[in-house]
């Protein structure tokens, strides 16, 4: 068998998990772009969306529980911003970062409390959990859907940011709060919307990710969250295309390493990559020239 | 049109404005001159809603607008050209103009035509990023952006700062032209000479207080003003 045939399952898995990282990474990069904040709670929002699905699907049909998970995740992201970050708008940046770390642990601890720390079985979603054969290798439908859905959502987001009035306001606010206010832009609603979009994408990401991995634990958000964050830094934090590209690169490399039989090192690879990027090109692939120190 | 009554503003831990009162009549050009740190910018930023006053009141067209947020102030017809121009460097020239009309929902075609007639250079460069313009062009864009909200009163914070003398003259010509078209102007300047020649009424601010008032001509010929601000 040739290289491609042997490695195709790993590449497909890599593209799939890369798409899932991308959906999370966008939330990191957008929030950073507008608030210069690394939202440490973002991975935990992703995890919370996983548990919401576990509990809601237990008593509701999927056509209700899926939209409800998305709505509640968006609401969670919105409320976190309003209660933990908005009051610190004029505080030093370190305060808001510490607040973000606090929120991260709060969500994790709540999850421990509710689940007693036990892993929960993620519900099988018909169709996307089904098996499918692509070029003689069998995989789940979700592997094929993820990159397509990711691409569509990213395209919609880029259109929103580049070509709508609201997107223009987002770009303005990310550069200059005060002058944006002078234009009549309400910066708090722009920031809220950023968190809403980020949480929405994290909810979609969680549906795809947990359909693939099948169990949710209270710390399930940490590793994907961290890798999505690395992807955002790799692409140049603040840049959406950068975050998406970074996520796909990390996802694919990670799975190729697994395919080479070095599964033990696949996580280490991600972080080694981060160190190398930070040394070689601190601003990432598409990073802004002037970065703020955090 | 605008009535400021006994306005006191704390800013950066000090009382930057210590109870000033002044008024602006519709259709005029009013200037506030004074040294650095006299409280001119703070006063403008307070009227624009960026900072809240400690006490006193601001009335615009008979309505109390004290402490309202910036979007509410813009919606009522007051706009500001900030110090240092503050162009959105990653937005195109056209986007910079459109964002000036952020609160308006009607078609902007006529407004854009109006701005491009006033500033033909901006039309040539409408697809360039704001950050690629020269200082003078950025100042024109900043003024054009402010006009896009169709203001009744436009406040300008040091529009001549950092510009070459020839460009400064252009800017003042434009200020007069905008005023002829019916927009009332409140101008802050360190270039007191140009400001007083352009303005109908001038106020001199010193360490948070208004110390002198008069027509532009009266202040230009006042011995104290000459000595302190005109370098004569």
C-alpha cells in the first residue's frame, strides 16, 4: 500500500479534529482581537456545551436538545462576559485575565459537582455518528461533515466581518474603543456579540467533537481548548483565517504522528510546535505587527 | 444652541475643569483657546459623552444632555473630530466615511457625494486603507467622517496639530466652508492666531477656568492674549 492509502484515515481524522479545533480557536482569536483578553474560560464553555447535550438529550428529542444546547451555550458566553469581564473594562488587563482564570475553574468545579466527576456517555446523534466509507477506509460521518461545516461557518463569519455594517463596527472597536464610541457605536453590544459568536462556534464544535470522542468529563475542555489556543497563537492571535489554518495544521500533524505509531507524543508535538513558533515568529502566521504584552 | 453651565470635571485624579459656563449660538464658529492642560480637551470630551462631569449641566437645543452616553449625543447632532485625527487605519477611506454615519439608516449616496465634493482627494483614494493617507488627508477624512453623521454642531480638537502650514490653511478654509453650509463649529486650538481669525467668538481657558471672552477680533487685539498666546 502506498503512503496515501496507509495514512488516509489519519489525514481525514486530522482534518476533522482540525475543524473542531478551528471552531474553538475562532472564539479565542475574536475575543483577543477585540478585548486583548485570552479568554481562559472558553475551553470550559466548550465542555459545558458537551454536558448540556448529555443532560438535555436524556429527556428531550434531538431536534430540540441540539438547538437548546446552542442557545444555552451562547447565553453562558454572554453572561460570563457581562458579569466577569464587562465590569473590568477599565481595569488593568491583568485583572480581567485573572477573572477569566477564575471563571474557567468555576465552570469546571460546577461540572465536577453536578457529575460527581464521572465521565458521561455522549449521545449518538443519528446520521453524523453513522459510519461511512471513504476511499476504502471506514470512518464516522462526523469526520466528513466537520471540515465542510467549518468551512461554511468560517466563510459566513468572514463575510459578516468584511461586508456588513456590524462587521465594520467590530473591526473599528477592535482598534479603538473611544473613537468607535464617537461614531455612535455601542462598544458593549459589539463585545457581547463577539462572545455570542465565539460561544456559538464552540457549541457547534462541541457537538462535532464529542460525537467523535463519545465521553464528556469536567476537564474535557482543557486539552481541546489549549490546542485551539495554540492554533490561534500559531495563526497569529487576532486573525480568523490564521486561527483556522493553525487549527487544521495542528489537527493534521497530530494525527499523522499518531499514524506513525507515536501516539504518546502527539500532544507534546502541539506544544513543541508552539515553542518553535514563538521563537521563530512571535506574531504567528498572520499576526499583527504590534502585539501587546500580556 | 449649546449651553454649558458651571461644568466641573474631574479627570485623572485632578479637577481639570473648575466650573465653566459658556454658550454657542447656532451658525457660528466658537473657539476655545488656551495652553496645554487648560482643560479644553476635557471639556470637549465631556460634551461628547466620553467622560462624565462631576457637576454642572450641558444643554443642547433646549434638552439636558448632561452625562448621556456618546451614541445618544451623536444621535442628537453633536459630533467630534478627535485630537490626532484617529482614523481607523485598517478600514478603507470609504468605510471610514460610512462608519461616521453608523447611527443613520437612510441612503448615504448624497452624503458621500457631498463629502467627495468637499474633499476630492478622498474620492481618488476611497479604496485605500485609512492608514496609508498623509497627515493632511487623514485630517480631511476625520472631518469628512464627522460630517457623515449630519451634525448640527461639530467639535474639533486641535485640527491643525502636526500639519504643515499650507495644509493648516486648507483645513481652516474647510472649517469656514462647512460653517457656511450651516454647521455650527466649536474649535479648540493651540494655533490661537488662526483660530481667532476664523472664529466669531473666542473663550480663553486657563487652568480649568474661562478667564476671558470676546469676539475673535477683540481677543486678537487684546494685549494679554497677544503676550500669552500669539507670541507678540
